[in-house]
C-alpha cells in the first residue's frame, strides 16, 4: 500500500507529465501532415509567425516562439536553404538579421491552410474543449513566466 505522501510523487498524478505526454503526442500527430510540406514542427511554427508578419528580425521571431536565438538561427538557416525565407543584415543594426519570406515561402502558406483542420480531426476534440485547453495552457505559461 502506498503512503499518502508518496502519492505526491506518483507520475500518473503529475500535471507536468500529462502536459509533456500530450505535447509529444501532438507533435507526433503533426509529423506526417508536415512531411507533405517538408517542414518540421518548429519550422512550421516559424513559418506561421512569418506568414503573419514579414519581414521580422530574429529576436522578434524568437520572442513570438518563446525560443532563444541559438535554437532559432540554425532553423532559419535550414528554411533559407529550402528557399522559403531570406536572411539579410538589418540596415539599422548590422548585428541583427532580418528574415523575410520568399515567393516560395508565401506560396507554402496556401498548402499549409489544411494543417489546422487535419490536426483537429486527429485530436477529435470539440472546439470548446480545444479553446479551453488553449486558455488553460496560456494561463499556465503566463503564470510560470512572470
């Protein structure tokens, strides 16, 4: 019999593990869909940021994605090699890189329009449940990053 205090360390009762497992499962669900676009999950997120606002500097993209430039720079280089973005030095600040979409990168947006509905089908959640989950995750993120 497990002592009550020991239950605090039961993996199945940890919110963090449930979030970790759900995140991994969701990322795996994206993989075959994004393979058709020749994008990884993080590349897809980066492209969504750029589809909303381009050009942007690396620091702005990193802020929106909540990742550091050490992770983002190699990712952006790969997107450049694929012909989806252009990286150039910012005229106002030689140290900064400005990232803009190429015509090919803009055209990929049209192909990516089906991704959200494909994931929604795989997740099999109601829109209300999905929005509540999103709200709770955003609330947790905001609380933990204060």
